[in-house]
């Protein structure tokens, strides 16, 4: 029984280590970071000191004055009135496919 438990732990820990975070891309193809909550991932939108998570970075969805984070920009994830086709897209690397739009509608 010990060996089965160890094998299951090895399988699940190995598969989670290989999993990649979903990624976000601007409509023009600009990479905007990894969508995860890891504050230590240098490419995470949750890293407040990283290029993609900083509120001061021009390519951050967390920059309230930037093209991708402003509530007024048509290319922003934070604009509730933006056309979803103009907002950044989410891509899941495991499937290699497009997952959906990142914008939301406020009404």
C-alpha cells in the first residue's frame, strides 16, 4: 500500500510540475504574461514587481493608465464596454489552442 501511495504522489506531482499556465496575448500578438496567482513567476500577471504584473509596466493588464489595463482603452481587459474581439485573448499552452477572450461585459 505504501508503494501505491508513493507512486500516486509521484504521478500527480510530476504532472502538475509539467503543467503550464494559461497565457494572455493582445489582439496584435503582444505577449501580456501568464495567468496564474504565482507572485514569484517573473511572467505572471500576479507578480507586482514583474514586467507583466506591475501597475507601472506599459504591457501590464494591471496598469490603469496602459493600453491593456485602462478602463477606457478599447484593448483593455478592464473596460466593461470594449468589444470582446478587441480585448486580449487567453491561450492554454497544453492544448496549443485559443481559449477565449479575456474581457467582460459590464451589462
